[in-house]
C-alpha cells in the first residue's frame, strides 16, 4: 500500500440493511443465476416467501396457499393469521424483526428468522405486502427495499392472511426466468412435508396424504422398486425407504423443519449410519456398508429446535442436537431407525428377504469389481497427472469455507480446440474442464463394470468423485459443452445415457446441464450481437445499421477465448437436463438408445425439434 494513501474517518462507511443485502446478495440467498438451476436466487426468494406461509400452516392457521407467477411477477397468498397491522412495514424492512424470535409462536420454523422477507424486499424492483386481519387491511409498497407508500389500516371484508407480491430486480437477476419444473418440485416437497396442506400454483393444486411415501413414489417408477416403500413416522421424524432393482448408487431426499437440505448434513449422515447398524443387527451379519446402502432410495425429514445450518440458504444441516433437553441428532435417529425399521422387517418377511438378497447380490458384484476398481484408480491417477484430461479449479462443492461453492462447475468438452478455448477463458476459481477423447461408448444395457474398464468413463467418474456416493460430488454443476452439429449432439446423448444408466440421481437432483453457445455473431463497427437462434440473428440484422458482418460458428473451437469468456461468465446460458416423469429411465434409454430405429425416426420427424438431439445411434 502506498505511503500516501490516506485512511481517515471518510474511509469508514456504514451500510443500511438493504444496501448490505444488495451489495452482498450471496450472503443471503446463495448464488444469483437466471433460473436455469434449481438453487438460483430467484427460487430462494420464492422459498423464503412461502416459508412464512408454511409457518402459519404449522401453527394451525390456514390450510391453503395460493401462488401465481406470470411474466416474472410473483404473488404468494396465505390464509393464516395475517401480520399484526402495526408491524407490517417493520417485518419486511427492519433486520432482526419477526415473530420467529418468539419461540412461543414459532418453535420449529423454516424461515430465515426475520431475514428472509427483508432479502426478498431488498432484491426486488417491486415488492408489496398486504395483511388482512380483524376486518382491516394494511398495504405497503417498496422498491429495492425503499418504502414508496403505505395504506391503511382500512376496513375490509377480505379473508385474513398475508399476501406478498414481488418482481426480482433484473439489475441483479439478469435475464431471469422461473421454470415451472423447479417451482413445482419445490411445492411438491412442501405438501409432502405438510399433509393436509393444499398449494394452488397457477390453478394447479398440489396435495399429499402420505408424506414422504408419496415423494418416493412420485419421483420414481414404482415398478423399479424392489419392495413396497417402508414408511415410518415419529413425533419429530419421518422416514421412507426402498431399494431400486436397477439403480446402482444411493439416493436421498433429506429435510429439516421443512427445508430441503440438498447437501445433506448431520441428520443424513446419522441416517446412513443408522441404516447400516440396524441392518447388521437385524440379520446378525457384518455386511459392508456399501452393500447395505447400494441402490437405496430414501427420504428423511426431522424437526429440530433452532437448527444450525452451514449456509444462509440452509442446504446442509450443521446441528448436532435436536434442541432443548432432547438427545443428539445422531442418537435420536439411531434409536428411531433401530426400533421401528427392525420391527417392520420382523413383521414383513417378504421385504426382509428381498433386502437380504439385494445385499448379497451387491456383495458379490463388489468383490467381482474389486480388482478392476484398483486398476482403474491407478489408471485414473496416472492419466490425470500425465495426460491432463482434467484441468481442475480451485474451489469445489465440498469446500464449505467458500461462499461460491454452489458455482463450482465441470465442463465436459470434445476435442483439444474446444477444451483449449474454455480452459483459457474460464474462471479458474470455480470452473474446471474435462476433455473427452473422441465419442464415448454407448453404455445402454451395460453393467457397472464398464465404468471401470472404459478409460473415458473411469476418468470422468474419478474427476467427479462419485464412485461411492454423489454426496462426494466435487462440482455442483456438470455441463456438457459440445458442438451443435450431428457429432456434437451424438456425444451429448451418449454422455446423458452414461449418467442415466449409472448415476441417474445426478440428473434427478439437477446437477447436469447443456451449455448453450451462440450459433451466429452479427456485428458492425460499433456493436456485436451474439445470436442463439435464426430468429435472434434476423432481429440482430434489423437492429444493426448498414450491412453487418455475419459469422456462423460451426464448432466451439472456432470461438476465440476472448469471446468464449462472455458465454461461460455472468451471461452463461445453461439448459438443465430433466427427466420426463411419464417415462421410466429404462423406457427412456430403450427408446433413444435401443434397437428401435424406425420408431425413433418417426418420433423425430413428427416432432421436428432441434432440442430433441436424437439422430445418434442411426449414424
């Protein structure tokens, strides 16, 4: 630092609550994003608003929540008690203000303890809160956290409750778009965890009678279940569990006080331990933990007094205690699983025998693969050291000390030119690159053995660190970055097939994306416009004066690193890979990758969509 630099009272600045939230939004809502990822900020804003409605339902006030989203404007209405009219402005604009500090009213709430709604307010260009109670109504309108006007209390005949309307600020959430798939998944989780609650989203109603049992059955093909879902409930805990006939790895859905803890935490770790301990004791055999948990599909929800999370967005539980005079999270879950799962297996011999057969089968397969695994690990280490297929980043998903871990990304590219462009233009802190060598193998119908025997698959698995469990996943976002030609589309589908065949939960949990890169560059001397479709190209030509220069990008390798930085930076466009619930994974793979060429060709001709990308195996 220069000796001439002055450090005086003028250098000290105090930010008010809204300035601090807008300056450091990541501290409050995690990453920003444009809505292409389920954990992008716009969904956190929605969640924080809904959480307050859920707290009302939990307290026995209001059985219906109405949600409307249109053109970026969000409206959330509950029929709870309504915010006390004298505090309507304070609870959405004053930090450390809210009913959740009063444990008599909210013992096991899911909201952000008086912070959530303030964050929504500060990060919205338009925010309005309306409270109806005691035959009166009070309304307050804000913009970027600044109070514009307030009305009332006035006489009203409206039903009691609270209505919040907001529009995320486009200065912060650029080109954002709410995806119904992500919103609906969030809402379904709310009703699974709150039987008796109805959520009306744009006229579609969500309701659950059987809680986590419904969750497993709605999210999977029940024909793939090895046995009927085991559903166990206690005062502050609920568990649903089954095994898949075909899935290789473990799959967990975990919740704390209604919050979907996508990164697990102490409760999920304790549950996995309890499952192993109970099974070993029930069968009287010291089975390997990986054999017991292989192919498990399960969900766990617990309620904790004043939970401690490892991030503001509450995706990972850090609490070790249940709260008050209750035991630790670990002992509580161990005792519950040990008693109730053991009792269930004694009363249901068919399920008991099915689980044991599955464990024995897993043990046999593991031993058959043990030698191959060791050789594969050695090859992976050698390849990473000498061939540099993986150009790693500095911050991974598991580095909880960093705020940007949710942005950790692995780009899977084809060829040296494409990987070279991305490598030179990437953010070395959060973006890694894995370079493919030619087209991957079509893995449809093959066993897990091929993952270790095939060099590309083995190295990719090692790079992602997903051999044992996707809990160890090193990158939050896996992005397939291939050319938009026939070969690129083919590679794209082969990679998706690999993940569907061996690691479907990566897709189910929204970790897999397709990188969208421009097809055209339209420019004159003053301006350059990148176009992702023919329509955008035509609009750009009309916008730019004169005769603009038009370049058609044939492949990623043709885009210079100086240009590529625009497409993988703040303005990155990602298309999430999602499963169609109408088709099982087996049906999906059989249709697209099986020996049914005429049916597939007919489907493509009838649909005529570029995004289908399914001309692959006929080549």
